[in-house]
């Protein structure tokens, strides 16, 4: 990915599933270590009782760790989503936000393990909070990371 963080932010905010769910990518750090996404309740993204629809809550964080790892690891590595779990803690009608973050120490750990040639399944945990700083949901994401074989093999 050769896009700048700012360009990627604008592209994600034009992504039809995000527009349809009312999701906004507020920030991508210039070093690609952190992405902030948020969502307000709208008539088109709430559930039967008027609170945030669970599918939209998960969609708000879905691709971001994969995008961070793809950018930070580079084309020498395969990066895919492998599994996810979401635990809904509290319903809300307030704006919700998630800080998706992977620090450089974790990137280097993943890279070192992947350089062994074996599949890696790093886990990441994300908290989704509302505007009162109340925990709304916890998400566990598991990714698949593997070093690509040298070209020609």
C-alpha cells in the first residue's frame, strides 16, 4: 500500500459500506500505528430498540488491524483476517469510538515470528466506548500472518 494515511482515511470515508453504516474514520496516524473510527446512531444504522446495530459496531473496526499490518509489514508478508469475537457490554444511542492501535514493538514481534516461515495468528483486543467513556463492546481479532516465499519459488 503506497497510500498516505490521510489519503487512506479519505478513501475509507468514501467506502460505500462505511457510508451506509454511518461509520467515520476520524484519524489514521502518519506512521500507520493507530486508526480512530466512530459512529453515531442514525435512523439507518440502529436496531429494533433504537440503539447501535451490532453488525455496524463490528464493521466499524473490521478491516483496520489488517490494514495496519499490511502497511507496516509490507508486501513480503501475507496478512488476512482469521477470526473475530465481539462481546456487547452495553447498549447505547451515543456516539461510539474505537482506537485501533498496534505499536512498533508488536509489529517487530509479529515480523520476527513470521520470519520463521510458520503461520502466525496474532491476537488483538479493541475496546469500543461511547461519548461518556463507557465500555460498549470488546472485540478480539485474530489475524493470519506469514512471510511470502521469495519470488520464483
